[in-house]
């Protein structure tokens, strides 16, 4: 992509309304535009990040054997009357009436609708286990939308729903979700810690929230620092292997990690003092087993091997796709701007031309651009006639992890400069070597 032809409306000044760094940088880097409180347009740069986050979520869900679907944002109130949630859900639900005076709502979540799909088409235990998921916009009329996309009113969520014959099968689905989430967040360059969470007024159900440690997080969290040493890495996982998944889940749930809602002071104090940590955290996902809460009232039943009929065991599992764009910035930035992890960066590498209009420099930049494209990597090429300092400032602000700088002086000795946004370190090498190095970095991403 040539920057001269792109749409990247960067701001020089800090927007006054932004209280936290991710919101500030998303506005300054021209990623989003607020349209109403808590409702945003995604401009080209932001949209590329959002699509990358979505892609990783899709890949990891499908790796775990979960099946993508897409449900509408608008739902009929009658479905929610069946579960009893139409009246129970508070003012966060946006209620709408159509021209025929029918009550509708903009879905804040989709348990009822997915249960409706299930009961229409599934009758036998032989069709289980099954997990369906979608990535779709939700609307919650939050009292205090704030922090940009972190607490929006309209926001993008991955919501998945498992259907199983028994509690044991549903717990296997729970574990599949936990393990797939661990890899999902790591691929985004994040450490998201599963923490035992509060299951609400009913209690007794299993639930974990995934939290990214950050001073601007809205949750208070308490954990054993041993958990921050764990990493999922590139493990081969067989998602049908129950014992194998249980072992991974045990690894991550043994060290103490809880939100303030479930915090147990005496348990916490059993951890060696130097490992007792408390901090703030951003909730980027939640997994939840709730049994037959919806299948029973809504009649989602399956036949059993011995000829009976039982309501299915269910759970729902969410990832805050649009919130993640902000959470990643909270976890990865400096005073100059964003530092994208390779997994989600809007462009893998930027090219800065130090002397636009100089025949040899232009040709070298175009050659690098072409060579990267041939390797399936689309660079953002700053081909504008602007000062070097201004070009560097833009690149630093938008946070591409790698930059290739091309100028007449270096080219005289056949060299360009490859710079890491994270460390600021630069290395001189031939254009071919720079392309090869970037390709090598992204081969493992
Ligand atoms: P919160 O406690 O932050 O309000 P929640 O527990 O109500 O979130 P869930 O129903 O668990 O949210 O939704 C799944 C995920 O969707 C959350 O883990 C979070 O990452 C994301 N999410 C929830 N509400 C919002 C919002 N208003 N804006 C952006 N993302 C959100
Ligand atoms: Mg939650």
C-alpha cells in the first residue's frame, strides 16, 4: 500500500476526550472515529487490525473443532420471553419496535437464538458434541461507555455455544475453549490469564474470565506471580484428548488467580509472600458452563442412547474482539505510539523513502515493495514528499513492528536499514537481506 494513496487520518494533537493510552493512540493513528457515545467507525488502519484479530479467533476456534455460523443482530423479543430474560435483562438491552408493532431487540448476546437453531435441527445425541460460534456485533446500552472501543455500546464479540449430552461432555467443551483461548491470546502477543470468576446470582456454575494485566483495566485482580511464567507456545494439541486438555487446564488453573468478585484472602495468603500480586486487569474473554438453563425452558432436547430424552448441557464462551484492539495497545506501546505484535499488525513492515523523487531511491523502495509482495507480505510504503522526521514519527505512532529505511547515502554502498519498532535497534544490510529477514520473521507468525 502506498501511503500517498491510502486513507490514514493521523492527528497531531492529543484528543481531549481520550483518558487512556489505547484510546488516545487509536484516535491519533486514524484507526477509529467515534460516531456516537460508544459507537465507532473502523477506519482503514483499525479495520485491518480488527480483521487480523478476527482471523486469529476463527483459526483457533476451528482448530478446536468449533463451527462458524452467523446470526442476525436483530432478534425477536418472543425468543427472550421463552427464557424469561426479556424482562430480567436491564436497560442495557436496546429494545426496538418494528412497523408492525412487533417487539425486537439488538442482541446483547445470543443464547436464546442459538438454542432456537439447535432445537429446530438437532434431535439425537448422535449429533453431539457440537459447538457453534460466530463473530458478530452486539449492542449493550452501557451506562458509562468509555475508553474507546474497550467499553463500547456497539462492539464485536466472538460468542460460541457448546451443546453436549452430559456434564462431563460439557466440561470437555469448557476445556477445549480454555485451551483454544490460551493460544488465541498468545498469537496476539498478549498474556491473558484465566481467572476464576463469579457465576452470578445462581452460583455453582463454572466460569473463568481471561484478563490482561494493565493499570487501566477495570477489574481488580489477585494472582500468584508463578502464573505469569507460563506460556502456551507452539504445542501440538489433540482437542479430542480429554486427559491431555485437562492437564493443560490444570497447569493454568492451579496457581491462584482470581478477580475481586471471587477473591479469597486466606487462600491468597497461602502463596509465598513474594509471589502475591495484585493489579488491574482488562477482561478480554470469558468461558461459562451453565447446564440446562436455556435448553430446559426452551425445549432443546436430545434422545439418549437408552431411548430417553434430555435437555442438552450448554455453555457460552466469549471473546471481546473489538476490545482486544484496545487491550493490545494498552499492553504494547511507548511514548511515541503503538507497538503492534507481529500477529495483529495492520502491515507487517513499513518502507520509508528518505528522498522521494530521487530516481535510485524510488526504484530501490519499489523493488523492496515488490519483493515483499511476492512473499505475501504487504508493506506500507511512505512515498509522500515529507521530511524524514515526520515520516518516522508517523511510522512510530502507527506502530508497525518493522521499518525499512531507504536513502541515497546508504544505497551508495548498497545498504538499507532495518529497524525494530520494539527495541529501536537498526541494522544495515542489502535490500535483499532486509526482505529475507522480514519474511523469516513472519514465517513463524
Ligand atoms: P464486562 O464485565 O466488561 O461488562 P461482560 O462480562 O458483561 O463484560 P461478556 O458477556 O462476558 O461481557 O462478553 C464477552 C466479552 O465481550 C467480554 O469478556 C469482553 O471482552 C467483551 N465485552 C463485553 N462488554 C463489552 C463492551 N461494552 N465493549 C467492548 N467489549 C465488551
Ligand atoms: Mg464477562
